């Protein structure tokens, strides 16, 4: 790693200069989102001192009790982005319908989707959480903006990333030219490039799944996990380790950093739901990041980024990470 400190702004300007696929409005969008994540990080880091822990008295569109910080993070992202002229509208896990940029501000060509604070169950116990975001372009020629404009496959994203609030606050980003990581330098108040051209090893010995759901899994997932648990003596001929943070941002960050496979599969508890995680603002951005780092992401059968969304808050089964492992689980699903 060269000693030259490259800020997020310089990285984006130089990427723009090199291949021009970060138009100035997209660069502004990414810098505004990064600034919002800095504010969220400060609120999260205050914890009890900030009086922001614990539940709010409201539920989100998913019917989940909201944490105060969920609402704060959502408001920070809305307020940071609505005036800049780069967005037409926003969509959030915490809001039932889309948020159209008010008429008092200029409208832009981008759509921003986010899970403002993913992993909320970990907030009060001081475990890493994060903000996940996805950027789409408003379809050409669409007059005004509606929820329908957001319903694009993940392959249409023009930028995606997350900010993990852990021992470090780290912004992880792709605009389609690999994955870069920026660590927040709190003294300078700026994100500094600390890793680029991130690569996920194609093989792994580490799997991530909520084992307490084992009795509800479909056969292919059960077969894969059983083989991992069988270790050296089993069909895989090697021992595996298991991790489950119950914070997708933390689990995906570990996988981008050292490999692994993350699974939140369909299970029998709610058979009519394709999965627990949300397609538009959790699975799609994470899947693009993972693919850009050489990994793979499927719903057990199909590439997640190819899924045509029917609803803004639709859910999906997620198998992502080290390519050879994801392909193995997907093959087991195809064998039935
Ligand atoms: P469970 C957090 O609520 C989340 O949406 C993801 O970040 C995480 O991977 C998953 O749900 C954890 O779910 O059922 O293990 O608590």
C-alpha cells in the first residue's frame, strides 16, 4: 500500500478522468452519501451517551419494530441528498413508498435506494452494523418519477456500496470497475483509500448462516452445511469454520476481506416469502460488490442481479461469496 493518501474525492475524480464512467452528478451523489455515513457513524458511536439506543415506538414497512437509530439514519440520508439536484427520488427499507425530491429542489437523473442501518438488532449490544446503498438511473424518457422507475434488475445499478460501523468506519464502493475500500480518518474527517481491486478467494473454509433455522431449510442447503460440518472426514475433505454476525454488512465485509460464503436461504417458516433479505437495497448492492470482487451471488437458482423486481420491498433468498462455494450450493439446488 503506497504511503500516498488518496481521499474518496481524489479517487472519484481520478476514476472519472481515467474512464469517465463517473459523471459529475454521480460523483456528487457518492460524496454526499459518504458524508451522510460519517454523520450516521457519529450517531452510532455515541451509543448510550447520545440517548439514541433502544426502540422507537414505530414499525417499518416490514412490520419490524424500528430502532431510534434506524429513523435517525433514514432522516440523515434523506436530508443530505434531497437538495443536491442529483436525485429524482429515494427508496428506503424504513419508508413504505418512495420519497420524491420536493419541488423546491432541482430533480436529477439518479435514484438512490438504501437500508439506512442494517443489522439493527445489534445496535444495543455494540456489534457492527452498517448502511447499504444502491444507485440506479431513472429510465430514459420517464416523465416525473414513480415506484415503477425503481423496479430495475440489479444489473442496471450504476453504483453500490455500504458503510460498516465497526472498530473502523469503512466505506466500500463499486461503480463497475472493481471494489475499493475507504477507512474514515476521524482526525481529518475524511475517507481515505485503504484497499482497491478487492478480490474474494474462489474457495473458502468459512460459511455464514443462522444455524438455528436448520430444521426449516430446503434439502440442498442442508446437504451443503452437513458436508461442511462433516469436515476432513466428510465429502469436502477439509474442516470448515462458521461465522454469523446477524448483520449482513459485517458478514459481507468479512467475505470481501478474506473470503467465505453467506447464506440466508428460503425456509419453511414463511413458505410464501422467497427469503428474508430485501432484493432492491440489500441483496442487489451486495451482490454487485461481490461479483465485482470476483465472487458470485445467486438466489439458489438464478443470478441475483438478473432478477426482475416486481415490488419495491420484495425479498429474496441469498447465497453469495466465494465463487466455487456459491456454484456448489447452486448446483445442489439444480440437482434438487
Ligand atoms: P437473523 C439484519 O436484520 C438482517 O436483515 C441482515 O443484516 C442479517 O444478515 C439478517 O437480517 C439476520 O437475520 O434471522 O439471523 O436475525
